[in-house]
């Protein structure tokens, strides 16, 4: 699931929060995409008080980004709440 929020300190960026259930899939999960050079571990999802896990990334407005999630055991998967799919990647439009 994706949550979007305008950044108060920068009019040209948005805060995108990538959200998954705390235990599905089990183990650590990172969001990887063109915004972090597809480097696993750069944006690892962390537990939230609401029982979910999440990570927030600031991205430029009016742009499109490809991303996927990477779970334990080299398990790659897409976000069902993405704006679109492009081949094997999820797409996010800010």
C-alpha cells in the first residue's frame, strides 16, 4: 500500500510511505527502485504502532518511479496498490 503526503518543507517533493503488513511476508523487506539505485537495504521497512511496517521516501513531484519489494530469500514482489505495472516492476506517479 502507498501513502502520499505533501512535504511541508519542500513544495517540489512528496513523501511516499511504502506500507506492508508486519508479518507478510515474514522477515526483513526493503523497497528498492530507481530512486535508490535498486540497492537492497537502503529503505528497509520498519514496524509501526498500527501493526504495519513502513518506510517513507521523499520523491520529486510530477515524476514516475519504478520499484519493487525485496524480502528474505531473494523474494521479489510488487505492490498491489501501485499506480501501474511496467514489466516486472510496480510504478508510482507523484
